[in-house]
């Protein structure tokens, strides 16, 4: 994990939030390469789940919503984590994360397991209390107008369900997709970008006839594996399913499968697929007085649809991609770090270099090639610093699949050297064939 964090900081993928002021726990800033990687991940998700399908529609809901949304959904009352405090050093922790405990863990269970404070090593625990993880804010000039930063993007989909049906009237089953920021006041953010207070989610609510929920659930589960393994490049042997027992499921879920991944920190949740039944639309119908029923086209059949929700955190997926891509090997006895990203996710597809930066004729030709490739692919970088070997090592670290080098032969025959990141093999290619 330290190697990945170091690479991310050194090469401009991810930095500690507010680092110049000493940082802020649970916040992270994405640098130039990290921003590009993150955008490629969200674009690939959008293309797979929305653009390439006929049954999926997108929304982009507000982050701050009417507080009634969170009362109706149950978040105001039940979006809680068990908080425990060390009486010696006064650090606070999520009690269930101090070991293999359920969310209903008690102080007595923690003491019986001999759990000591991770900070001071003492065992003098407070009673456990429930801590609501939503961030509060005030809307307008009246401080009494309390609202919340959304803890999930899902409710923005549910509150717009009727708008989508009334304007698009899609055939059932259909899905509504959204990605964007979510905020949770984590008691103890940890493990780099795995658990933070501000993050991005990619969520889908797939509206179905409840008679078919099991078949639809299995279908979406298969599509999630296809996306993670064939589009994001995760290794199947590192991806696992956990059927979450009833006592650990969210209050709205009748069935949940967590897809876990073998991170450097251990096997942890990457995403979840939940069968939310008609919990959310039923709550909206009851609390708002608006009819949430779907009328099946060409019939009198009407019902409140049930929902299957595949939900994934962007940062957790980026962390899984970085974990999969990070490798170390040796070339001619020299240690090499390689970020073997899938070509479609790499921040740069090509790096263009003149063999020597003090030869104007090479630099001029290299600039021509650079401009041509940049116009065609967009994500192309230029590098003329240091010798060619150091450039290769730098591009290996940031995951650039191909390095294109313009040398004196280029001026004679119009060919360039193309060096492959993964194999280090070099071939001569005509410029027009790039």
C-alpha cells in the first residue's frame, strides 16, 4: 500500500487534501493524472451502463435536497455507525471496525475479545453510541433551515423516478443512472482513498416487476462482473462475492451481494448489488402523497416497481485498478516500477520524445508527430527531459502504453521507434501508421 500511495503522490495521481495546510483527514485531491484516470473510469462506466443500452437513462440530481428526502428514506433515523471512545487517549473509532464485529456490537463484546485501543494500546472503552454519518448544513440566511449533504446518490434517482416516467415513459424494466459526489462523516477514515468523507459514487436503480426480481438480480450481477473484469481489467481471482446476512444488510435491502476485492489492506468491499424492493418509492408515495405506480403499457396492470441497485464507489474502483496495475520487475538487473493500466484507462496513450532535445531538426519533427497524435487521440504527452532511458522509466510508472521516439532515421525514412510499456520491445513504424 505504501508503494502505491508513494507512486500516486510522486507522479501526480492523488494527493492529501489541503496538504499545504497540513492536510485534512478523510479528504483527497486528484492531480492531473489521477483526474484523467478517474474521468476515464466514470466515462467507461457511463458508456457500458447507459450509452450502450436502450433501457438506461441518466440524471444529475442536486447534492443538497429537501430534508424530507432523508426522513422518508430512513437516513435521518437509521444512517448510524457505532461509535466508541478510548477513555485514555480520547480517540474515537467505529466499534465494528475494531475487529470482526457486527454493526450491533456491544462494549462487552469488544472487551471480551481483548481489543485494545489502536492508538495508545490501553483497554478502557466507553459505552457505544450511535453516530449519524450525514453532514448537516444550513440553507439560506436562517440557521434553523437544516439540510444535509447527500450521503448517497440513490435518493436523487428515486425522487426523479416519476419525472423520468412522465417524460420518457420507458418500458419496464428500465434503469436510471447517476454518478457524482456523496458525503459521509466517517468516524475514522482510513486506508488511503478506500474510506473517506467525500467521495464519488456510480449508482443505478433498475426498476422491475417484483415477480422477476431474482432473474433480474442474477443478470445484473453477471453484468457487474463483466464490467469489472473485462472493462476495468480486474483479475477474476481477486474478485469475490459475499452474500450479506440479514443482520448486516442496510435497512432497505431484502438481499445484498457485496463484490469484494483483494486490496493490499485485505479483502474488502468494492461494490454492492442490493434488492431494495419498493422501499424507497413506497416511502415517497406515502410521505409526498404522489402516486409512484407504473402502468404497464397496453394493459390495466399497475404497481409500484421494485428496485435492484448496483452501487460502486469511484475511488474504491480506482484503488482496485491501481492495485491490479502496480507491478515491479527487473530490466537488465535494474528495478522497474510499471503501472500496467488497460490502454483505455491510461492517462496518456502515447508519449512522444525527440531522441536528443538539443537537435532542432529532431525536436521540430517530434513536435509534428506530437501534434498529429494529439489531434487524433487527445491523451498524448510530450517528454524531452533526461536521457531516453529515464523517460521510459517515468512513462512506465504513470502507465503510458507506448513511447514514440523520433531519431535521425526518422528524418531519412519517416519511421519512428515505438517502445511497448509491458514488454519493453521496440519496433520501427511509419508515422502514418501510428
